[in-house]
């Protein structure tokens, strides 16, 4: 280290003060130009379990695959994987349409109140509509409203056959905290669900509300790292009837711009706290899972 410092000092003396100052100014100018050349954030896909306010530019088309894993219940073995294939188009300014289909894998053994299953099935289809109300460039923050409607033949949690319908309503906000370096996001969520099971003939209605927060920082031009924190409350009935339970999930997210056309998002969340209704437990493993993970790959075409 001493030799390195001595070399720097000698080099600086040989250059002379004017030349040295000129080099510093040039380097600072280059760094500033590089930073200003960075494009701003495109929040459409950088988050894992959340969404941003960006919806893409008119005429854009994307193919996307999304794999979501859910692991751990109150006992036994609980593992599920949902693999979705989606096509996204932006036919009008600020308006995005996404059509998708999903296949699910369930591996369940010894979990209380859920039948043992090991199966792979086609789950169902979905339609996701998003409209951007405010743009970050011309407003204090970006704001988008989204409604994802899905119809399924397999219950996402238990794997039981039936008819399941639901819509996930999301109000998404985001804002650059440090230009071209850090961005924050907020999602407000309402999810009503209807289900009728084939074997038992029972019908169920439920609803979930939640709030989610995320922050991402730019580690390099093509890499973003950050985390998400999501809080949910589940109720019986679609109108927020009897309280069923609550859970708080936290975990990291990483986004990689693989090329001009392709991208990859990785996210993992752990239930850090929760409580089912009428219980003093520190986790709600009745209504929610212990761990959730998601991998998203997309490509423009």
C-alpha cells in the first residue's frame, strides 16, 4: 500500500498541478456524462411480486414466462409450482393487455386440512389489463391501475379440482428517489375470489387486501438489486367479512437486463410474521405459505 501511495504522489508531481487538475476535471466530466447517458428506470418488469407504473410503449410486444414456487405450511410437506406463459401487447398509449395460461405442480403430504396430492395439471387462463394514469416524467409519481382476471380449474393452494374465479385489483405507484440510481414503489391490493370444488360440491368466497413496498438500486447499467415487503389480510367473503389471518413477507429482488430484447427477474420472500384468526402464533401457515419464490423471463419480439 505504501509503495502504491508513493507512486501516485511521484506521478502527480511529475505531471504538475495544472495537468493534474485538468485530468480530474476531465474524469469528472466523463463520469457526469456517463451518468446522464443512463436511461431512466422502466418499472414494468423490475419487481418480483409487485408491479410498477410503466406499461411499455405503444406497439410493443413481449413474450414472458413466470414461475412461482410456494413452500411450507403448518406441517408435513408442501410444495407447489405455477408456470405461466404470457403474451403482452401495448395497443394504445398507456394501456397494456396481457393474456396468459398456467400449469401447476402440487406435491403435498401430511399437511393439516389439505389432501395429499402429487400432480401436474393445466390450471387455467388469465387476462391482465393495465392503464397508466400518471407518468413519473410529468407528475410527482407514476400511477397505474391494474385488473388481472383469472379462471381456473385447479385450486392454487390445495390442487383440488373445481371452478375458481378471481380478480386481482392493484393500484401501483412509483417514484425515483435518486435519479437513475434508486427507485421506490407502493402497491395497494384487493383480491376477491370465488371457488366451487368438484368432489365436495362446496362453495367458498374469500378476499384479500394488502399493501406492498419495494426499493431497487442500480448496481450497473444492466443490474438492479433491492427488496420487497408485502403485508396481507385475508377475509371470508368477497366483501371483507370475517377475518381469517394476516401475514408479512419480506425478501430480496434482482433484475438483469440480459440484452436489448431480453430480461430476467428473480425474487424470494419469507413470511417474517403472521397470525391466523383466533391464534397466538407468530406465523400464519393456514392461509399463507412460509416461503415464496418467483422467476420471470421476458423477451421483446
